[in-house]
C-alpha cells in the first residue's frame, strides 16, 4: 500500500505508476534527502514532538541506510515513487513502526525543495573549483605569452595588433564574472524551506532555525507558499551555467579557428584531438567542437525549466518534478566541459611565428598611423580619411603600410617624417597601449596579478 494510500479504494494503474515515478532520476538526491531527514529527526526530538529515544532510532536507521546505499546494496523501488518515500520505506523496514514518525511536520513538497538546494549548493562549490582551475591555467598561459604578438579581430577581420596574453585575459575576466554569478546564486539559495509543509506550514512546534543551522543554511524561507514552489535558485543556476557555457563555447570556437590550416596559430595536443575514419591526414579539434555543441544542451535545460514554471499557480504542482532532470543534466554537462577544457588549453602548442606573421598583415597598424597624424596636429577625422586612402593605395600595390616609401607618404602629407615607421611597428603599436585594460605587456602583467587576487577572493566566498 502507498504511504499516501488511505484515501484510495483502487491501486494505481501500472502505466500511471511508471509515468508518475521519479526514482529513476531523483535517487541521485539520496544523500541530501537522508541528511535533511537526520536534521529533521534530531529537531523533532529536541522540541519534544517525538521522544529522544525515537529520534535516536530514526537517526541511526537513516545513517545505516546511507551507508548501505553508498555500498551499492540498496535497490530502489519504482512503486515507492521517489527518493523520499523509498528512504522512508527502507527506514520503516529497518527499525519498525518508529520509522513512520519521520515525516511528522513535513511534506514531500518542502522536502524536495530542501534536497535540491542542498544538492545545488554542493555542486556550485564543485563547479567553482573547476572554473578556478580553468582561470588559473589561462593566467599561467597569459604570463608566458606577454610578448607573443598576434592580430586582434573585429567582425573576424584583422583589426589591431595585440598579444596572446591580452586575448586570453579577456576570457579570464569572463570566467571570473561567472564565478561571481555562482557565488551570488549560492547566497540566494542558501535558505532552508523545511517547515513550509505542503504549502501552509504545520501546527507542530518545529524549530526551523535549528534545522537550517544544522544543515549549514544562512536562514529560513519567510513564506511557506514560496518555500515549496520557488525554483528561482535552480533557474538562476541554469542561467549562470548557460552564460558560462557560452563563454566556453566562444573560447572553443577560437581554438577551432586557430588550429585550422588557414590560421595555424596553435596545434592541439594529440590527447585532445581525434582523426577521421576515411581521411588519414586529419587531426580534428573534436573536444572543442563538442563543448561548442553541448552549450546548446545547457541552454535547453534553462528554457525547459523556464517553460515548466511559467504558468504554474501557487503552490506546488506535479509539473515541478521536471526540474531535477534539467538541473542534473546541466550540472553534468557543465562540469564535464570545464574538466576537459582546462587540460586541452594547458597542453596546446602555440606557434608564435605564425601569430606574429598574422599580426603584420591586414593593416592592423592603420589606427596607429592615424594616431600618428593626430599627434602631429591633424584632426583625427582628417587623419582617418587620409590613412584610408593610403590603405587603398597599398592594397592595390600589394604591400603593407611599413613597406610604403617615405617619399610616397610625404607626397600625401608633409606631416609625415621618418619617425612614422617606428610608430607603426607592430611591437610599438602594442607596447604603446598602456592604459588600464590595454594590451601592452606591462599592463597585461598588472592585470594578471589583479586577476590572481580576484580569483582567490571569489573562491573563498
């Protein structure tokens, strides 16, 4: 008989029982469910709702079940529907009628809300570790390539010369912001809903604050309806995970481009590449491509849960059973991607000469030529127009700005002098940009140091 079956005259149809059951996926919450139940049982004993002896029996029984599940000796039952009722059934079988007192003052509605918060809190902490490792690797690579010149792009067209360090530091800033979002999500989810009951609390004199404290929460939810029907914390995690995956995808897209024959900026390590079943010469950046593809999967998890929640009246509805698979999938996908991207980056080979050669093409120093004129007193808009004509002239001749003769420059403007060639040298173009956030090696080195400190602070929160 179902634990809720007293009101029913017929058993659940077999099709409905299978359709209704969530134990296939929510068994993943067994540890959180048991830890929450232990804290609840302890509190029930301390406030006198059950005796201290009964509380001890419940706690010891739950601890035994936890050990048995971790040892792989427990087989969950679809007929018991979910992890909550499976654990309660196992507990009653283990310690007898006292096990039936565990659910006093509690509903599966506030129980599952508690479990999911505990689960996400733990996974956020683990995800932070993985993001931290990735940022550390980016900072390490950047430190090694402060003077590895390369072209910067806009519209995927060569724009201005920068360094590989400057380019990778852009991603370090993205991932540091991702860490901040994870911290913010963790702070907001870290309140306990236990005690909200099904939707209107309970008449038992529960000590909600004690349970919250025992489980490491900062406080308790202040409205029982919200306590059982809120999934903002899950949506916020999925939104943050989607943004993080977007950053990973952008980085991986650049690695795919850079490792192509057209760029040849990097070579991926053999351990993070695959071949073709028909083309013997191929070395494909499949890991980076898969991360790019899996980004859409995490987006789908976010959209799926948003769609589930968008039309639900207060309070709990069975639709919300669909929250867990989306969260579990996003956690798994995100963490697997973070785990594989870090060593893929760490082991890639950088081709400095190819990057430097690329920085010299495409008139990446054109802006510096215009700046040269502006510093000589030519209004920038006039300088811009003049340099545009010079670029057109050089394009037709198939030469770069640094290859045009001084006499040709002076024929266009008497302002030009021999010093223009130093001003448009690729290294000078980069080194001269010393403003905060700029690509000069000196500035980037300062940014790396600041980012190390920021990373340490974010990981400590």
